[in-house]
C-alpha cells in the first residue's frame, strides 16, 4: 500500500510550484498559435505552467515518466511513478478572471494506464485561497497553501446528500436520455457550472450532487481526457465516498486505448450516479 510518505515529494513539489504558477497566470494570459494533441488552442499560460510542472516533477527521484495533455508523448525522466498532468484546467476562464486549476494523477504503471493503477491523485485550485485536494492511501485531504507551503489540512469526505448539479455543453447537443436526466435533476438541485472542472469538483466535495461531461454532438467522446483528468478525479471522488461513471460504470474500470483518449464522465453521490446509469442504459 502506498502511503502519504511515498508521494509526499510530489505533493510538496505541486505546493512549491504554486507561487510561480500564480505569477504565470497573471503574466501569460494570451493565446498562442499552437494546439495541444487533442486539437485545443493553447494559451501562453498552458505552456508556461506545463514547463514549470514538468521541471519540478521530473527532478524528483520517485518520478519515472512525465506526461501532460499539452505534450504529444510520455517522457522518460528517471525511475519511479508515472505522473500525468493537466497543467491548467479551465484555461478559457482566464479571459473572465474565473477559477482555474491543475490536475495530477500518479500511476504505478506505464502510461496509458487504467485508473485502477493510480496510487494518488490531486488537484490544485487557484481561488481566493490556493488549495490542494489529494487522495492517497484511502484518505482524501484538503491542504491550504500559502506562498508555496502547506499551512493547514483537513479531511474530506463526500456529503451524504447532494444539492448541486451541472452538465457541460448545451441541451441541444445532448442525447435524449441525457436531457431526460438533466430535466429531472435540475428540479431539485442548484445549478453550478464554472467552466473549470476543478472548481466544479471542489464544489461537489463540499455540497454533494452530480456533475457531468457527457458525450455530445461537438464532442462525441466526451470532454475529459482519461489519463489527465477523468481518472485522477474519479480516483479522488471515489476515495472520498462518491462515485464516478462513464454512464456505464466506473471511470476507473475503463481500459485505456490512447494517451490522449477522451471519455464521457460523471461524478457525484452514489445514489444519483446509480440513477444516471439506469437512465442511460
């Protein structure tokens, strides 16, 4: 069993990078002419933060390979865990000065890997406070970070009842079954959708509910990348006591076919995810 001690250097490196990332968010808000391997336009901040995290994580003795949604291939950097990173989740929010973050998955296997190979997962949220929420050894902890140092921590568990909901995309793009689920869900839940998955998931861990990134006309394979986003968040949510789903079972059970593979993804209270899966059958 992997303990917090085993992955503490990775968590400390993520925390230590936050002052640099904060500055890069301020100074690198423009677009570039480039695209990432999934065809998304890259902002200057995407590339700057990617380089920062690569340099910090690749320098650790316990990291063997580094992969990023901004890079074409896995990079061999030593011996140890495989680390997959979404350097800047919600980069489109930079234009409106809204919340963004970073997602990290630590796998004990070569990439691409099943979510069952994750030994740790984490996301960093750049909000009024900088926080890092991490799942290690069956426990989820939220850390408050100040000037690159962890100054406070608290355990996280999934709320027993859910009160929020949010799905990506427009209703016109969804399948009939997804629209039906949404119609029922919004009657009893408060709408929460920010354009940054890390912010939605952070809200979910506080208030419970159901958030989703379904397949749709403009994104038939879903919005989230399995290695960098869906697997790590599924691992964290399930460790906290919630459920993840592709609409047909846990995201962690999905076998990877490609490093930059996308997947439909839903996260929430077990009862609501069960109902979703029944409706999408």
